[in-house]
C-alpha cells in the first residue's frame, strides 16, 4: 500500500465520518510507516493537475494573489532544486523570518522535499532573542525579507542569506528560483518519519526558551486530528488568524487546511484591525475560521449583527473563551464557536467535534487517535487532575523525544472531565500563562528584570485583563535605600521592553516585599490568586503602577502584538 493511499485513507475516514464522533473515535487508526515526506508523498500527488486554489492572499489595499495546488507543487520543485544547488542538504536547518509572503509556503514545501529542518520565528522577537536562537541552532540558511534583513549579521561562510522580496548587497536573490526545473524533484535519499521537520522555541519554566522538535511524520500526520476538529472539507476556504513563527501558524495556515485539500485564505494586515477581518469574513466566501481568544474578544466589540458571514465552522484554541462570549456570536451569526486544546508539544488533543451538541462551555472531548487520561499526584486516574496522553500506542502529533512517566506524556495542565467525556481546563502547574494568546514564561522575564540595578528580587505573575485574558505583572523588591516611585516603575518597564518581545512586556508593576513560604519558596499560586481578587474588586496598591500611567499608546501596543 502506498504512503499516499494510507495517509489519504486516514484523512478521508475523518472527513467522511465527521458528524459521528463516537464512530470516528472508536474506529480511527493512524497510518503506520517508517519513511514519510508529506510534500512528496502526499502534496505532490494531490496537486498533480489540481488547478483549485491552494493559497489566496489578500492585502489591505485589495490586491489579491491566488496560487493553485499545481502551481505550488511546481514552484516548490524549483525551490527544492534551488536549495540543493545552494548547498542545502537533508537535515540542514533553515531559519525562517518571513511574514505573509507566498515565498513562505513555497520554501516550507521545497525545504520539506529536500528533507531540511525548519526553524520558524516571529517578527516581534527582539534582537537579543533572535541572537540567542541563532547561537543555539546550527543554521545553514537564513530566509527573510527586506523588512527584517537588518536584524541579521551576515558574513559567515557556512550560512546562506536568502532575501525573498528583492535585492540587497550580500544576500542571495530568491528570484533566481525561477531559473530552476519545475516539472520534478528527485530526492537524493528518503526522509524517515522520525527525521526532524520543525523546531520551535517556546517559553518554559527556565530563563531561556526551550526547543520543541516535531518530525516529518509526527507534525503533518498528527494534525489530521486538527483537520477533523476544525471540520475542514475539500474545497473549503479557511481563514486562520495568527502570527507566523509559532506552531499554530504552521498547522492553521499550512498543514491542516491542505490535509483537507482546502484553500488557505490569508488576509495581510500591517496592524491587526477587527473591522477589516469582519469585512473579509463578509466579503469573501470563507467557510471555516480559526482564531485565538484575543481575536474573538476584539471581534466581539464590534456590531456583529451588521456583518453577514458565510461560515460553517468557527473554532478557537489557546485558552477558554467563556460562555458569554460564545453566546454573543451564537446570537449574532447562529454559529457555535467550538473550542479545542493542544500545545506546541502536541497536535490538537482535545476539541469539541463538528456538530457536537453537549460540549458547550468545555474544551471538548479526546480527538480521534488520542487517549487522554487525567492523573492525580500519585499517577492514578481521576476525574480532576493533570491532562496526560497515553503514548504507549505511539500516536503521531507528539514532539520528538517526549519522555513519558509510566507510559504517559504529562502536559502540566489541570482539567476535570464530566460524565459526557468533556474536558474543562482549570490551570497550569508550572506557572506558564497566556497573554494575547502568546505563551509567557515568568522565569524568562524575571531573568531580565533582575539585571536592572535597583531590583533585588522580581516575581512575574499573570494579572487578569479584559482583552488579553492576562498580562505580565512584576512584583519587585528593591535594593536597600531605593524609593518606589512611578518614574522608577516606568524605567524598569522600559528596560525590560527593550530586551523582550512586545508580547512579553511588563504591563503592570508593584513594589513590595516579596513573601516566602515556610520552606523558603516564593508562593506563586498564592500571589496570583491575590492579584485575581484585586482585579475582581478593582483594587490598586499604593506602590502599584500600570503601563497606562506612561504616554505609551495602548492601542498601538495591542496592534503590534496581536496576530
């Protein structure tokens, strides 16, 4: 049986039985093989002679570009031949810093054909963060645009600098790709399903981001579950709102839609604007829509009833939306936003299935292919505990090298499950939290804050926020003899702001003597609960200062960091 047939059988089963969750979950089986290359084994055969639109990019000015599956297959052949001519080989690493340019999809497909490793990066990363990533990876090629080229110091003979949108001294011109053969690409060696495909840097319980690696089999096959959860079908037009550089972009705007042979619709915005997204949903026949909670909250601030959308499916992932917000869209558009759950380390593990009727207010059920168990502190199954994935069945979609305890991957997320099999998220175990749908590590920010001369101790906690869900708040103990003033608070905020990405910036700061537990540890959960109660009661400490106290435009700040 060919790889294409086996992969497509799994795909077609999920599409065909999308309305019958019990049957689908009970009968779905992962395809099994040792060698797999999604671009060569699935995409190219699917795209052969396929003139349907694969990628549709619309700019704010109204400019539109459409690319068929067949065109992207041939174009990615040219990219693969070009990369090989440049010296990029199997397992070489390509550092990507490209926004919504067609070259991004062409390079990802072409690099997969070569067997290269992709390291996506977000345009909001600071110079310091980019430098750290480059130092921690053995980079063979940097692919970026004129907008970001100045962020890189090129010159190393082993690194190939590739500019995708023009010419600059010292940079290889992407236009040369057009000179390469387009009809075919012959791989020099097979790609194993376990070979590395994507590497992501994510915030963790460490002072520096950790690296998550996904394989050639794990990522595209695992996200068949995501395709099923979204409810994608062949011929759909899918809009996914999120930033490049994160795993969500690569499944929401690359793998999952094309797994279903759907059109990827990209709306290019310099700054996020809820009204223009709503205009796009009304103007174009977009049938499926996936956006993080912050986007849904901003859309909800507009007059939803005045927009006539064409959506069949609407989904959200990242953090709970809340019944009130979901009800608002249900009343306006007669569509139920279905929530889902996954991590950068995994594909979508839990979600409200298409046409599900009894999961309102939860993050849904275990998705086909994944066996979820809640475990207590003793590792025993319970109805309220840590979300764990059984890995003894070797499911696709889990990061490479995942260590399991007694056959389980541990998520560090707590949830409870009801009698219908629906899971509801409660909290994180490791202090990581979401802000504007970005994953925030308190430890990473604290490391930067402690470099400020007047700071003796720093603790970062999540502070509830109406739009972002949470924002980073710093609790600061000062060195002896330093006065806790508004000016000092803003100086500390600006100090961190210059060293961190915009979504990690300190929005609120409070000077205080940070308490310790009887064992000498910082009671983070207790401090976070105190902050939650303060926001409920609208209280503000005598030595507490917010970003709004400065002249920074919050609307500009939001626009910078949103997808």
